[in-house]
């Protein structure tokens, strides 16, 4: 067997594999001999079928199978030995004149090679790392929500602006009977709000559900329906009021504090505000980090330039998936996935150059920490190492789950690496301002 390589350019090469009879003949002969021992052909006793007849019936299929095995093994070994970093998979060049009756064969494969490039992490313009704070407005809102949650409902005779309204959307013709509870601050139109003021239990008004609430998500949650179902409620239907309540706020006293924090860590309103601020800002870290990771990813893709073997990759995409693509479909698919492919190459280079690879122990440690956190949410605060190991082993026995957790671990490693090595500037702002600035909303 002989393997040669012809580089077409820096990103495309052709591998030629020449196979002669000596490479496969012994294996083919042995397999056909085994077939002869077990072949069941009418007119012959088992094990006494003439070899020529076995060759005629099975010879070509065995030859093709063994040659293909030789090709795959040789090609795989060559890529490893030559340390070729390929994109996609090798594509066999078609051979219209291939004759399996010959003794010697030649096969050619097209390969797309990964480009060589350098990653510059030090941008001239610093990337913003947001520090999201819980401001006084947010803390006051959280405290009011807590007071409402632990407060008392007091029945009212007629609706005012601050009341909770329970009622049903009813329409016999459309088979609609949806019961929900909401406050008037969820209503989009001021004119609809005015319709409610002064109404009593048992009163009914005509409303259009799909245009009633400020946000579609709010409407879907309140009405417990899908987006498509909400869109279909595009005519006015009756809303009949069954309850009117005002919520008396709970007192900010030690009894409430102990209900919220059984460990006795909160003794005053000042402590409560500090605790709410601390807990909220811990949750904001994840959102801030995700924004930072997205921004650094975008920066690296934009500022790390290299060519890809686009023509080869489009050709490979035509046959790579479960459903074959034509040339136009493959081009469209390539254009949609090119950005992701570029980042995968950049990320791979950063991981390799900086030894950020993920080990199984990394994944197991991460899974145990995650499991411990989940158990704490259900009151199991001190699980044993054996419990954590056993649950982790069960989780990691699922390959898909292991892959998902590995991706989370590498994201963590990359994020920490970026924080130490990328040119960043910290910006402190409230959550509302973060949403407006970071997502231009």
C-alpha cells in the first residue's frame, strides 16, 4: 500500500491511496475459506462446496468490504501520523471506471484543512463587563412583593385601582371558560382600566383578551393558554367578575423576617434590604457573565481573520446530514453555520494553546456541586460524599448529559480565562439600565 498527498493550496489537499493485491489477498482468502466451511448450497454437503463456487458467489462482496476496511484504516492512521487538522470528513473522489475485477486499485480523497491563525485577546477598545446592582427602587419593589405575598386578602364590594380581580372570560359559542386573577396595572389600555373601576361582584363587561394585557407573556401566563390560542381570541367576549380583593400588606416585623429567613440572620428592615440586595446581585452575576461571554465571542469572530475551505465544506455538507442537500441548499446551510464554525476553531485554539481542556474529573466535580445545590433547595443540606458520588455516576452514565455538563464546564473555564486575559472595563448599573443598554431595548 502506498499513500501520497497533493496540496492544492493551504486549505485543500488530495490524499491518494494505492492498494495492491498483496495488501488484501490473504484476508480475502481466509474469509472465503470460512464461508466455504459454513456455506449451505443445494447439491453440496456443508464444508464441501467447491472454492471456485464460493468465490463466484461471495468473492466480490468480500473483496469490496476488505478493501474499504483497508482504506478507512490507512486514511485514519495517515491523518494521525501526519497530524492533519481536517474540517468535516474526507470526501472520496468519484471513479466511474472502477473495475473490481482488477488486482490493484487507487482511491483519492479530498480534504479540507483547518486554517492557521493567531488569536489576539487584547483588543484596543476594552470590552464592557457589566456589574449589575440592585438599586433602591428594585429593593423597595421586592419588599412590597414580599409584603403582598404574606399579607391578607380583604374582600371589597367594588373595584378600585389597587384591587385584585378574579373572574372568567365566557363565550358559549367559542367554548371559552377561562378563570384568572389580575391587577389593573397589568391592563394595557387606560380606557379598559376605566371600565373596571366601580364594578361589583357579578357584573360583566365586554373585553378583547388578546389585546387586554400589557405583555403577551403576561396574558399567556394569566390565561394559561398558548400564544396561538391567545391570538385567536380576537373578538370581544364577556368577562364576569367573581371576586374583588385588596391585599393588606404584611407588617415588616420579626415574625415575617423569620418566615423568610429561618436561620435568624435578619433582625431589621435594614438587614432585610441588605439580604435582598445580596441575593439579587448573586443572581445578576450569571446574566452579566453570559453577556460578557457573548460580547467576547463576537469580538473574537470579528477580529480573528482567516479563510476557510468554503467550497469543500459546502460539498461535504451535501452528504453529511441525514437528508442529502443540493448545491444551493448546502451553500445556504454553510452561510448560516459559518460564524459558528469560525468560533469553534477560535475556541479550540484558545483551549489548546492555554491548556484549558476539560477532564472527566472536572465534569464530575462540577456535577457534584450542581447536585449539592439542587439537594439544598429541597432541604438536604449535608449530603455525604457517597450520596453525591452515586448520583453523579448515574448522571454521567448518560452520554448526552455528560456532553452537556462538559460544555458548561468549558464555558466556565473560558469565562475565567477571558476575565484574566481580555482587556475589560467594568461598568456598574441597575438591572433596568443594564437591560436597556446591553440589549438596546
